[in-house]
């Protein structure tokens, strides 16, 4: 990895006004970039989770059992749960628009956590906000 993550990133408004970190600031020079066309699947529910992704450009639907449950926009993370707990993917990720993503494998993730503990806190904040958002939607 050529650069260390940026420290002290501000939170921004994401889909449905969830306060989230803009993760693109951590990936100014991503080691591995994945590009998707609209309709392409990044990963499928049940797949082995060997990487997470920062959505640099575009929008992706999160799909569970064939039903879209969320839409993720630029600046957000995708697949972080599987890299943290090494379990199969709990959902599929399908590009809505053309997308560019920074791919982060487990080794890179651990390096980033070690070099910039704020990155780990931001990942946990992202996961907590997403769980809170899904819980609120389920209780409506």
C-alpha cells in the first residue's frame, strides 16, 4: 500500500441521511480497483468473504434473498462484515450504475487498522449505522 489512511475524516450525509464516513478519502491511490457495469454482481449472498470494498463512484444495491434491501452510494463500504468475521456473505451486491471500487483484502485491512486506528473506528461506525438503519426500517 503506497499511502497511509487519512486521519480525522468528517462524517457526511449518506442514503436516507445516515451520518457516515466518506471512505474515499482512505483510498486516494487504491492498490486494486474493481470496475462494474450496471447490473453486474460484485459478490453473491453465500460467497466466501475475502475482501471488502470502498465504493469510489456509483451506486450498488444490497440484495437479500433476491430482494433489494438497501442502496449504497459513493464513499460507503461494502462487504466489511465478511472481512471482519470471516463468514459467508450475508447479501449480494449488484451495481445500479457504473461503479469503481477499491478492493481491500484481509491483509490490507489489518495493515490499515494497525497504521490508523481511526480507520477501524470508522469501519465500526459504518457497521453500527447500517445496523441501526436496518433495525429502524424493520420496525416501521
